């Protein structure tokens, strides 16, 4: 396998942007961003992941006084530190610490109370994969992480409110068809409820190209292991680069008014099919895709592959798994949009918000449901549909764990 420059590949074949989507907005608001970040104390939760670490890097282009990064991925935190310390473009404060802690654990609460208050808090800890929806166990874990722990954190912050709180959402929260999107939509409702007391903003955005664990990231792993590339042939997505994801979240966090939901201004013609990216990925390495008719054939061809052949096995298939949406959208009919403040970012404003007490009742009902020993996936999905009226779940009986 030839090593390719992934950042250059993303710009050439995926975003098709030489400069960051947010370049003009960052330039326009540079002084204001600096005034709101420089000298501030920041904690980033879920900061070892692709988006969280990109947010850390975007923030360290400015001069915060203190930064703590929390994540359960100890190896990811280690690599983040090595990356930052090996680079020259970041302003790493003297008080910079990483903690391998679950943000729902008592030790996190202890640390937050004793080391706080923090003026900027950004939360990226989440179940983000549609494939994480399998059964009632996986759905409960997803809701607990994306919603219940988030509410618990906000309850803590009522005692020590930050200047800015940000929690990342997803484009899949707009007209959700999978539980991941539904859990993020429910998280948005929790955020809106607390936005009356804490300055809160969030963002829905596109797939992050080659983010950890993503299908595109898997292309690299498959090539390294001489395994076939595989993707749906009928699913297309919006994409941003890892750098753009961090910049978008930083702007939304620092510049957003409370209750606002940010999204990138991308048009339908900018969506890309996964199999087209796979073809470009191979061609960038001097190879051509060898289309196969089954996973078994693809695996067999991969075992026999030699770089002198110049053709690499791929298997493309129509999507048939639960919760898979063929396209994505950032907002839905009836949401109030502000499209003029930023050149490349739109904002959803003035969404109706339940009270904190109402959301506490919703969460209590879910927690009570989780205690039911006879609980199954369909009953959980039906409960979520009652909470989120525009949740139209796609159930096929098949999960991505059954695919390569």
C-alpha cells in the first residue's frame, strides 16, 4: 500500500475545497473569537475523538489560559498529546491536562467541582454510529450516553454555569430514521430546555471524512490488512474535513447565542456516494477497483491480490440495514433559519423548548422503562416515537454488524 496524504485526498476528492469551508468566517470573526477564548479556562469532554480533537486544535490556535481534555479512550488522549506536542502551530497552555475519565462517573463530578468553574465547556462524548443500534441493550446504552449523562452534566453546571456550553449533535437529528439520530434529537431538546439558564449552542453537520471508526477510515485499515473495500452503492452523504469539523464547533460554541443550532451551508450537489470515494481512494494509489458480486468473492480476491495486478477487489451493495437514510438534511420544515450572519454557516433559532421539569419527566420515564426486564427493541423504539413525533424508524431486521 502506498501512503497517501489523507488531508490532500479529502480536499481533492471529497470536499473539493482547497481552503477550509470556514476560512472566510474565521477571518471575519478572528478578533471576536480571540476575545472570547484568550485567557479562558476550557474543558473538552470526548476530546480524543476526531471532532473533539479537531475542536481542541482549533481552540489552541488561540490562547486559552487552561485546557483539560477528558475521554474514556486513554490511547486516543495519548496520541492527541503527542500530536499537539510534536506540532508548532498550537498555543498549549502551561495548565494542560488529559484525563481518561467517563464524564458520567463520580470522579468526573469530583474533578469538575474541585477544578472548576470552567468558562468554556464542549461535550463531544457520544455514541455516533448508526451501527450501534442493534437491540434494547445497545439502544439503552446509546440513550444513557447521548441523553441521560448529558442531562446529568447540565444539572451539575446549574451550580457553576459556564460562559459557553456546547454539545455536538448530528444531521441525523433532522427527521431521524435511526435511534442514533433520535437520541441526538432528544439531546437537542434537553439542551434547549437548559438553554434558559445556561448559554448553550449545538451543531448539526455532515459526515467527517476519515473520522475514527468511519467507513472511510475503514478503507485505510482494509488496505493495510489486504482486505477488500466494501460500501453501499446507493448512500450519499455531505462531508466536511476533520479540520472543518473542529472549526465549525468552535464557532458554534463561542459565537452562538443560547439555544442556537448551527449547520454548514452545503448544497445537494455536494453530496457524494461512498463507492465513488472508494474508487478515487484506489486510483490515488495507482489501482483500479475490481468489482465483485459478493463478500465471499471479494475476500477471496483480496487474499490473492498482488500489487502487480493493479486491480483491487471491492464489493458494493444496495443498502438494506436498519436506520440507513439514503440522504441527509440539516433542518426540517418549520424550523426558523438565520442564513445571513455567517458566510458558510446557517443557524436554526427559536425552536420551541420544553421546561427542565418536563424534560426531567421524559428522562425519568425512559429510566423506568429501562428497568423493565421484558423490554425489547420495538417497545423502546415506540417510546422514542412518542417523545419525538417526527421519528420515522427504518427497520429491516438487519444490522451493519452483518456486513464487512
